C-alpha cells in the first residue's frame, strides 16, 4: 500500500516533527556538522522561497549559506515551531510547512525577523530571581 498524507502513521508524523526540532536546535546552536547530517539526499535543497529567501542547493552551497548567512542573522535567537502541515508524501520523503516563531534569547539585542516570523523579546531572570526587562 502506498503511503499518502492521509495514511501517514503517527510515528512518521512524530519523526518529521523531531527532524524539525533537531534542525532548529542545530541552527540555534550553530552545529554545522550535525545540521548538515540532517540532509540525506545526494543533492539537498533548502527552499524558503515562500518567505522571499533564495533557494540553496548542494551540500557545499548549503554549508556556506548557513555559515555566512544564517548563523550570523540568527545570533541569539531560539526557534519554536508548530502547526505542522504535511502536504505531500512520496517514496523519497515528505514535504510540508510549519509555523516558526523566533524568540530573542536573553542578552541578545532585538532585531527584525524575516517575513513570516514573529518578533518577540524576553527578559532573563536576575540573579535574585526577579525579572529585569532592561537586561
């Protein structure tokens, strides 16, 4: 039986969500080797053209894209995802979208986010346990 979006198992859906969580963590912590290990095809493509960001293809192009463009732009951010919508399932994998919210972590300056993300700021608790929004 061929798997479709409607017949995708709970385990497969959770594996897709776990993949996104790993991606977010590796980007947020600048773990380039672990991040590149998530791309399993011989000629991977990372496509965010829906957000107005150019498409990047090939391992070396992707590696350079993350090192030169993404890591610096994402400094001090934590990515939170939800609203997973799996749009297509093929024998090679699945394709879909999710909602991403980037939150500024403590100690990082507030900055503009790319289209489609939500800008939020947080404050870190002071050493005495109180919250100081000026930090």
